């Protein structure tokens, strides 16, 4: 049995989404709400994000239903009233979504996606929305960093075995392809997303033969035009000499060795020596691939130290976004029944209201700054980033292909000024907040603070007597 | 459409597994091989691992098949010969697996799992095995650290929205329950694994009402015996006063408020103040739950600084194992056709041969040291850790329940000496390697080094002439 068939999207939900739904329905509260999804802040060394994950979400939402089996489970919990179960039985997502298309660059504090729907619907899909957008966006943003330092060298995703499950491995392959990688070793991603697949051989292959040379010859017999020989099982230099023998045999047969792979040791030094051997032996066309604990920092270090590497297989550290394995992403209610909404929790700023992001470019065509405005503010300048992607529970327009999104990223990346493309960013990209939004935000915050906090504390302290001194020393 | 239904386990495979398979079959090489799965080294601050993921793997392997659709994709790649496709069409995993049962403690360099099967079969399942065991083991090992510092306080997994996909969210819920958590917010995990589910309310719920107090009363109306009120939306102290009002209303109706939740600010200070308010108001039984960027370090800090917190909701940092988001796990060929196998790649030690781990206990019943031996060495002392779990492609024994595994972990954890349970470990647990294994390993390494490296370099250097000085300065 394939346990992944059990992944019912309607249960990709925290329990509280449904307890809140029950209370909303009981109170007769199911008016239109808008939730805004945004990343609060940059992980260390990050200066931008790459929007990703939207197409996967849009693939699920129109058919989002509670199956009988899922409902049976919910009933079995004994936590919910019959009315909620009946409501869920008929559940459809009927709302609208505006979002920044996949492949575009965005920045902290900008809405990536806004959901407008009856509040129960917008709430029920929360966990799914956050999970899907955060994972892909985190991975695409990480992969873009590797692309940024690769100087056009070939990049391949090799992370499948250590990603956090199958779902994550697929998203890593897709996100890295989106951000300029040539392909992946992941066959399932190859099948589902049509991404080119790449592979070489494992140490186990080499060691299962009586000698390394035997293994190389055997592999070349099976794949006389596409063999990449892993040469570090015993010693890279000795391995390179053996690769030359195989390359010679292939050449004599009118075929050619595609490359060799280094997977351990001092990759910069070894790649120069292996290049020397291959060149001296008359095989300048045989490529050198490197793998093993690579990430953007290591690729940058290798290239700047003169490594002779043509292709980088980037695995675990990309696939888990090792230095920043999560984004501080939030899905916050910003409007309900037309009222602007905010919370005051310390250290967690959310901008009020339905919003749009406008992007401004310099004379050189590069991104200059962004401005966040209330959606209903009439703004004639700048390029609006959020576009309608769902209306009345249906997709707006056709699904976008991965090729389209990849091309958009490539175009977009060129427009990002160099200092924000760097993996050691030279500053924070300017994101302005327009005055009417600031004014509304301040006004609402003042009101909430007076009603919910100040008046209440005054009353509470009055009733407290000597407790006050212990609470507010 | 539910895209997760497309997750065909047979394609959870790196391309090279199948190119190697093609070459093996072409060479007539499909003899019995043993692969050993182990973690090379500890991430920072780690001193042990908790075995997990085995049951999920054993659920998949007996039915592991290549579907027509998957084969069609493989054919479409144009990389494989007809013989391989026909072989895969009939593919069954017919091998044997020995493994350390889930919930047991193990250490770096110890085999967790050994697969013995025709080499092509053992190779084809590699990516799946590594991915499934590493994720669950990493998460259970992380969760055990949170349990270790929680002093018996209630722990709940709240990580679903920021885990790396749905697969990871399920594994995080399961692994943390295995390691002593009380439950999860994750409904899908609740359904699939029968884990207790918990939840409170979101800030969006509170802010959608005209006042915080209205929202609290509304929630209490729906859940008069199980409400946990989120009190930090505007101000925790003001929120606590409001919670007292609701608790009073509930008490007057013969019901009771279950708890309040703090999600921001100085949790230690706020929890003491909120406790004071609740106690003074006559509600000592109302629990305080805390959430927000928690992990084992933060839980330890909070408890040691006198926080009055009864329940910790641990989210993102547990769900992605934020400080150690991957294990240095490897699946290595250690025996083929009865020959012991090793590689010499620098910095990547693999112990040769089929192995067993024997555990030795002190007079106090605590773990004292482990010893790794060759499987065919007659060892009469110590407790063997790896057990047969598959034979001839079929499971040995019944599937283990999560409750069984959870109880095993609890028992096992008590036997682990305090200094290795600490999240600031006081040393490395002793793992000995028995002399016959060391001898065989050394002998094989010497032989391989002479045949594969020294003889070859001598020959290569002889042919090189003046290139030698540039390669070996």
C-alpha cells in the first residue's frame, strides 16, 4: 500500500482551524475576510525571496473537499457539533486569491498572496496555504542563491535522499529548476514536472566490481555516450588515470566519455589536477562534475579559488535550505466585514487591510524600490505585483507551465540590482509603505490599544489592589 | 486533483540507481549484496539518535512495484534498454533487512539498518530507504531533546504549517509523539497515526470579533470545557483579566476554562504575571500554554528562569529540526558476493562487512557502551540491537504500533546515562569496534590501497614524465 495516497488535503489542517470554524458558524459569523500572507523578515544573508508554490496550491483548491473518510475521522474525535460536520460536507472554497506570480522576486513585509473569502473558508485553508507557499518559496530563494554564484556552470539537484520526505524532494527539484538549475536526479520530479534528469554512479557500483577500472569499463559499455565516472572511491588521481583509459577505449569506438565526478577531498585542488591529467591525455572535452556538501558558499569559494569544475551537483544543503530551513511566514487576518484588522502582539508587525505592491524601476531597467499600498488607494504609478489568480473559487486563466515560470525568474533576476543578488547582500531593498496605509494602521492601532489594553488595564488595576505592584513593578 | 496521489514510491529514486541497474544486468552482476545504513557523525550538541521510520518503510517495501505509468515515463526518457524495463516490470524486493527497532537509542557509526539482497534490488530502494529513515530519525532525535528538558510538562507539536511539506508534517507529529509528546495540532497525523490532537485559537479569530472579550466568550460558548484562550493579541495582562471574566462565567455555568495561551513577548515574565492574576482571581486550575519560536534551548531557558508554563506548543524549530536540519546518513555497500567491501574516499569512513551492534549495561541498568562486530563473529555477550525485520521480501512479525514504539522509547531513554540525555552533552558515548572487524577492515583497506592507488599511481607517474611535478609538487 502506498501511504502517500492517504494525504487528504482537507486534513492538512491544524485542529484549531475547525474549532474556530465551529464557533464562527455558531455565532453566525461567516462574512468576507481577507488574509494576507507575507514573510516578516529575512533569514541571515538573505535580501530577497523568489515567489514559488502558487501553481501547486491552485491545483488543489478548486477541488478541495472533505471526503466521507475525513469526515468520519472528524466525527470520531467527538469534538465537533453536527452542524460543523454538515457544513464541511458541503465545503467548497468559493473565495478569491490575488498573488505574486511564481518566479518573481519579492521582499520582506510585502504581501505575497491575499485570500478574500467567507472567514471560515479562508481559515480552513490556512495551514495548506502557508505550508505550500513557504516550502517552495524557501527552496526557490535558496536555489537562486546557488545560481547567483555559479557563473553559468551547470547546476543539478542531487538532494532527494536527505530532503524532508518525498513532498520536499519534489519541491526542491522544481524550485531549483525554476531558479536556473539544469535538472535533477529525482525521477519522480522528472515525471511529475517534466524536469530533465541527470545521474552518474555510486561508490557502491565501483566497489562491487573487482577493480575500479572494470567498473568504469562496464558502465561505459552500457552508456557509451553519457557516462560520468565517479573517480574518488579510492583516490581521485588514480581514478583520473583510469578514466583516461576508458575515454581512450570509447574514442577508439567512436564514442566519448561525458565526464568524471569528484565527491570528496579538496575539490578545488583535485579538480585542477584532474583537469591537467585529462587535458594532457588529450581529453579536454571530458567534463568535471563536483558533489559533496555543496551550497552557494562552497560553490563561490571553489570558483573563486580557481577550481576547474564544469558542473555542480548540489544536494542536501540546498534540499533542506540548511542555513535557513524555514521562513518567518505568516497568514494574517487584515480585514473582516470591511473593517481593517490588526493585532498588537509585541514584535510581530502585520500591515492592515487589503494591499497591493507597486514596483518602481530605474532608468537602467533595474528594480529601484517597491511601495505597499491599500488596494483601494488609486495608484497610477509603478507595476502592481499581485494578480488575481482565483475568483469565485475558480482559477483565473490557465495553469502556468514550469518553463514559463523559469523564464520569468530569469528575466526578473536580471532586473534585480547586483547588491541584492549577491549572497552577501549589500543592504536592504527599499520597501516603502504609502501614507494612507500608515495612517489607517496607526489610527486602528491607537483605537485598539485604548479599547483593548489601556481601558482594560485601568479597570483591572482598579480591581486588583495590591496585586498591581507585583504586576507592574 | 490531489497531487499527492501521484507519489509513486518506485520513482522515489535517483536516476543513477537505474542506470547502475542497467549496467549490472548487462554485466550479469546481480549477486547478493549487503548495504549498511548509518549516521557518520553527530550534529552539534547531539550525543545520540532515536531510531525511527522503519515501520513506514516496511509498509511500502513488500508492495514495491513499478506501475505501467512509471515504466512509461522511464521508457520516455530514452535512456534505458528494453531489458531493464522488463526487469523493472517484474521487480519485487526479495531481500532481507535487519534493523534497530524504532524507539531505540543508537549512536554515530553504528549500523541502523542492513539490507541484504541481489545488488540491483538493494540499489533500487536506496533513495527511499535513506530518505525515510533519515527524516524520522532526525525528527525523533530532535523531539527527544525537547522532551529531555521539559520536566514532565505537556508538549504538543504545532509545526504543520512550516514543515517541509505534508510528508514532513506527518513525520514530525509521529516522531514527536514517539518521543514523549502528548499530541499534535496536525489533523492528518491524528487520522493516519491515531495521535491525540490539540488546538487553541488563532489571532485572526480574536481580531475578527468587535472585542477580544467577545471572542473569548464566543469560543467558550462553543467549547465550554476545553477552551484555551489566546491572550496576547493585544496585551497579555489585559488578556488575562478578560480570561478571568470568561472563567468566571463558565464556572457560574458549572463549566471550566481549560487554559490560556501566550504566543509572544517575554514568556517567562508574562507567564508569572498571568499565573498571579489567575491564582488571585481564584483560578489556579487554569493552565498556561506557551508557543512561539520554541525549541529545547528555549524550553530549558524558560523553565530554569522560573516560567509558570504548564504546556509547551513546539512548532517550526522542531518540525524542521532547525539547528540540525539533516543527518550525515549514508547507505554503503559493505559486502558483495561474500567479499567484504570498502571505499577509501577521504574523510568518509565506512566499516566493512555485515555487522551487529551489541549493547552492554552497567550494574545500575544504564547503558555502558556498545560494540560493533562482524555479524558472523560469535558474540555471546551484550544485547544485539539489529533484529530481522524482513526476510525473502516479507515482513518478519506483525507491524508495531506507535504505542509500542513510544513505550520502548520511554524505557530506553531511562537507560541512557544523564550526560548523554542532556541537550549539552557531556561527552561521546563509547562505541567500540571489535578486533576481528578492525583487522578485516585494515587488511581490506591495505589491499585496495595497493591495488587501486599505489600500483596505479606508480604506473601513471611513469607515463607522465614532467606532469608528475605539477601533480605532486
